[in-house]
C-alpha cells in the first residue's frame, strides 16, 4: 500500500474511533470537522486551508486528548500534537494554520470586541486553560508571523462549525484533495 493510501487509512481510522465524541460541543467531532471543511470550501479557500479546516482538531483524537479540558481540567495542546502528526504528510500551508488555530482564538479575543462572548462554552473553558486572551504585544507578534491570516480564517470556520443538525458532504469527499496535497516523500 502506498504511503498516501496509508495516510488516508490512518485519518479514516482516527475519525472512526473518535469522530462520535462531542468534547463539550453541540456537534460530534466528525460533524464539526466536516462542517469546518465545508465552510472553507464554500468560501473558496485554497485546498491547503480546506484540509487544515478538516483536520484542525485531529490532535484531539490522539489518546482521546479532546476529553482533557472537560474531564481533567488541563490543556492537552491538541493544536501542537495535531500539527506534528499532520507534518508527516502535509506542507506548512496545512500544518501551520492547524498549529495556530488556538492562538488565533486568543488573538481574536483581544482585537475583536464581542468575539470572546460569542465563543461556545467548551471554547471558553479551553480558552482559560490555553492562557486566556493575548496581550496587545502578543497580538502584534502574532500578526508578524507567517500563516496567521490563514489561522484566523480557519478559526472562523471552527467557531461556526458546531451546528448539531447541519448535513454536509462526508469525509471521503476530501480524500482526493488530501492525497493531492500530501508531499511526494510522505
Ligand atoms: Fe475545532
């Protein structure tokens, strides 16, 4: 089996194992991921950002770490573990928005009035564990790095993609896009 085929198998298996979890949100993790990817596709985002939207929470599936905030009151840093896993197969244009999507939340809390109040309950709980809103200095530093705008775009899809009853295309519809993005040496 090719490496790209194994990548697809790996991702599918992670969704099969943990996609039914809620992790404090109104939608399952599978529905959340698929809604985020769907919104990115509808918005005309590049394939790399669609893939990032689809896979941004895959770190929650590693050792079921998405349950950490609710059950253990700790932050498992799923954005870091997720980006590290994805770096096996994908370029920075996929992994960096994933790695930065928590910072994007902390960033929006300081630059956008009312943003924090609009977050879901689970996102507000995790925000506290993730260090709370950025300072103005941290926000300025965030804006000076690469992929921050992609991370903010991803964050908008993340916040919107928590609808319990929205039906969107399935995981397998993204497999060709993921295979095309995977690096040749992956
Ligand atoms: Fe998310």
